[in-house]
C-alpha cells in the first residue's frame, strides 16, 4: 500500500510473511532483506544507517 502523501508525522507499517530463522538465527529481519527493502529510500538518514549496517556484516 502506498501512502498518497507523506507528511512528517505519517507512519508506514510493513508486514513481512516469512520466518526469519530460515536465514538468520535471530527473531527479527535479516540485514540483507532489510537492505533490499530500503535501498531506494531517499532519506539520507536511512541510507547512512543501511551503509553502516552493511559494513558490519561479515561476508
């Protein structure tokens, strides 16, 4: 669902339907899925957080 207009106080909720333990041992989204979800986000803060997160991953 797209938000027709975004305001500063708008919240967006995403529901993911997969078991994260298929990819990671944690109970939350894996870093690669999170990166792919937000890679097109225009907010610089999000991009900086994604870069920081990806730098910490041991490939």
